[in-house]
């Protein structure tokens, strides 16, 4: 969520919360993963933290992954998918 303004960060988090909330009660949803990147601008960091707090209100089993942990997450997900017979399509 590296956006140009604090308001854009908040708007995006609100949109994601709404979309995820619409999935509540869907038995096919497992874990809802959210990848976040901390903003470079110091002036947007407070909005980023507020957005993370908002995303924690998502009424699903969720995992928020910070951008600096994305490579590890991708590796874990790849292994999980291989272990469960999910293959890459070309």
C-alpha cells in the first residue's frame, strides 16, 4: 500500500476491509492473506498504521505479511502448494 497520500492509504484499507467482509460466511475461504509495504514517506506512516489496524478488523482468518517478509512467505506458500498437489501452469 505505498500510495501518494495518507487518505489514499486509508481508502484502500477500507476497500479491502469491505471486500473481505463480503466473503464472511463463505465456507470455501481459508486464510485471507494481505501483503503490505510500509510507505517510504514518513508523513504516511501514521496512516499506514491506522490502515493496518483497520485490516485487523477483517472478520476472516487472516495473515498480514509485511513486504520485507514477502520472499519467505512466497517460499512457504510454494512448498505448501507442492505438498498439496498444486502445480504451476505455464
